[in-house]
C-alpha cells in the first residue's frame, strides 16, 4: 500500500491502459485531507416511526443491486460509434472547428466529452458517499441514521460503477471541476448537519438525478443506459428522503435559522450553475480557451435548456421544504430560476414504480 498526500485534487487527465492488472504494491492512493468539526449524536430510544422514511429504507434493502454482476460488463460499445446521440442535438456541430474534425476525431471528442461529464458524476458520488457517512453520525433520529447508512452503501456502489465504466469502457478520468470541488468542500466541512443534508440531498443529488436522466436518454451505449437506469432509481429514493425529512425538520427552526439555511441553499445553487460548465474537452479538441468554452456554453440555447432542466428539479424542492424565503426569492429571480418554483417536486414519489424489480439489460429501453 502506498498513500500519497497532496494539497489538492489532480489537475491532469488520467489515462488507463486496456488491461489494468496492478499488484497491491503497485497501487498508489492519492489523497487530499480535509478537516471537519463533525458533531455526532447517539439515539437512545431506537424509535421506529412508521413513516415515509422507514418505507424508503425498506425499499432500499429490497432493491439492492450488485454492480459487479447485475450490469452487463461484457458488452463494449463499438469503437467507431459515438456514445451520445446525434450531433444535431448538440451545439458543437455548427462550429467550424468541429466541422473540421475528421470522423475519428469527432468520435474521440465524443469519448472525451462523455468522460468529462461522467468524471464529474464520479467525483460528485464520492462526495455523496462522504456526506452520507457523516449524516449517519450526525442525524438526530433513528430512522434517519438507518437511511443515511443505507445511502452510504448506495453511493459506494455508484462510485464503483462509474469508476469501472470510465476505466474499462472509455479509459479516461477527467479531474474534478473546481466549482464542484468548492461545493463539496463547503458541504463536507460545515459543522451543521442539516446544512450538509440540504447541500447534498437537495442540491447535489437533485442536480445529479436530472443529469443522470438526461444522459440515460441520449446515450447510445446500452450498458451505460442500464448503469444510469439503476443509479437513477437509487437517487430518486435519496432525493425523496431528503425532502420528506427536511420539510418536517425545518419547521422546528427559528426564522433566523431558516434564513441562514435559505442563503446557504442559494449560494450552493450559484456555485452549481458554474459547476455545470465543463470546458476541458472543448479546449482539447476545438481549440477554445477555458473562457471561450465557458462563454460558448453560457450563450448556447441547448446548454441553457439543459441547465434549466436540472434546476427545474431543485427549485420546487427548495420551495417544498420552506427555503424559498422572501429574502432569497429576488436572488433566484436574477438567476432566472424562480419560474420553476411551482414545477412538480419530489415529495410525492411513485411507490409502484420504485417497487418494480430491476429491469434486465435487454429490457432497459422498454423501461425508459
């Protein structure tokens, strides 16, 4: 075992050979240390409230899946086909720099842009794993501790399968987006457990759920579609858990405490808007600078629609739990996000859908 500590995350791409067979002595773990003033709690009454949280916990136990054997890892998408559906749905196809690429280069750009997006999924899920493990210690109620423990296992599985897909099927890891790292740092190092809850269960998990659904819809790789389908089912439970628990908890806070949480949620949304802009693959293949790639995405209708789609899942949930206060509403209006306030929230879930057995590889297209 070799552990290397460094001050921040890697900044360079990591490429994986077709065959990765390292001995334990060859494996190097690169770590970045963070410190958090974590305040935990025992729960001594072990009261099992027969509510939605318990029901979600039971569902999680019933629908566990094994990332090693339940996904069809023996499938490999053809090397001469793109992973993401046609260029016409993406804004790059109108750019001269993209049109000048050869077909092989366009496929390679597709692989890199998909790897960049999925690498953010991977890094975000590691953050979710760390936060869920903190919540198992911090959450005050028995049901919430049990659910946080079960979610920790879910997040570990998600890290496992995203990492395996990136290593074995694409062969590339992209570094974490600085804005996502900033948001994870903010959540992981805050001493207040409920702010961790808000940041992860409502903001990051809500955005992730929408992003996973989007990629599941447009990918042409049936293995990736199956992987995302399974992950989405888990994430739907996580977001519903967060809303159901926080709606009751936030009602116990003072107006000043609620305002503090509302401001935290707003700041997390501001950071998240920046997080959605990944530019490294565009810099690499389209000759853009980081700022040019950022401006291109900010001013492109397709990307704007995508960002709005993601926040259409988050804003109604913030409204549901009582964090769209009079003080932060104008700030969300400036961001152009308040229009989603009355969109459907995730408090009510389709229990029949959540209880369905996991679909097999060849049945996933029918389930979408």
